[in-house]
C-alpha cells in the first residue's frame, strides 16, 4: 500500500510557447528550449523515454493564459481546493534554482504544461528513471538523474551522475508528517495520476501519486500525497 500523507507544502517546481532561441548545444541530448508566458526559458533534453523538460516549472499561468493564484503562506495550502502555485518558504528567489510548487488541482486542469506537453504519468516517470541513459533497465538507474556532486545535494548523493542531464535537484518537502526537510536531502514530483488503490468504484480520490529521489538511495520512491500538497512539476512532450 502506498504511503499517504496530508501535506501542507512540498518543497522544491503553464502556458508555454515555442522559444525562438537557438539550442545552446551544451549537452549532447539537448533540444530547442521553450519559453512560458512569464518569460521563463526552459532547457529541453531528448531521452530514450521521450523529450523532457530538464528544469522544474516556474510558470504562474495555465496554458490558456489563466493566471494561477499565488499561495503566500504555508497554511493556505490546507484549505485551497482549486489550482494554485507558490514558492518554497514563500521565497520567489528559491524558484530560480528549484522551480515553483503546485497543488495537484493545478495538474488536474490538464493545462499546466505547454500545449503539446503534459504532466507525466507514473508509468512514464518510472520508464525514465529505470532507463536513465543506460542500455539496461534497473531500479538503481534512478539516481543517475540527480545532479552530480554536493553543490545542492547532501553527501553522499548516492549514485548521482546526471547521466542524461536531467539535473534533478533536492526540492525537499514540508508536511504534517515532517517538519522542513533538511536542505539537500530529497525531491518529489507530481504525476498526472490519482491514487485510487484503496478506493471503491465511484469513490472520489483525495490523493494523487508522486515519484521522488533521495540523497542516500539509488532507487526512486513512489508515494501518494493529498491533492492539497504542493510539489514541483516537470513536463514531457506528447508523442505524435
């Protein structure tokens, strides 16, 4: 059974339009960057598991131009049941590195990613993590998605190589179950899937699935958080 917690806030990340910037060519698997309506530019990578954003979202709008309410206080997440975004510790500067955070109601709109992109399913996330640039699938490949070294991650940052330049950074989390996570210890992302594992047909789901990485494990973690929780989001390009 998946773990289920009610989260007030999860640490750390739309309307996107194609960016006319040239691909920088810094990484061998880098694609054309994209820009959101706020002017944020996002690096793109091409992987065995499709085309992914290599940064967490920082947008304040859905992809139809609808602005998202900004949550300015941790307690507000507890009673917000509509799409919203915020910053870890309510500090916008933090988002320059780690991205914004969103409740699952924003994911549920289907409009958080650029048109032609989507919030990945749990299956898509696990496919990425189990490949991670390797010719052989393994649960332990997940650690290869983390940024190498200890500039952001706490030591030992087990297995981190940034193999495909995904550059996963430790966003952390805040919840009823945990106080603020120590900086550099973990990250999690929303999936597009509700958690219906313990529900009867017709019952409404209050939780949604997430995936994560930790500084001291090779494999990924999968969990289920209350939809009021606030987590980073990555996007994947739709397959034609």
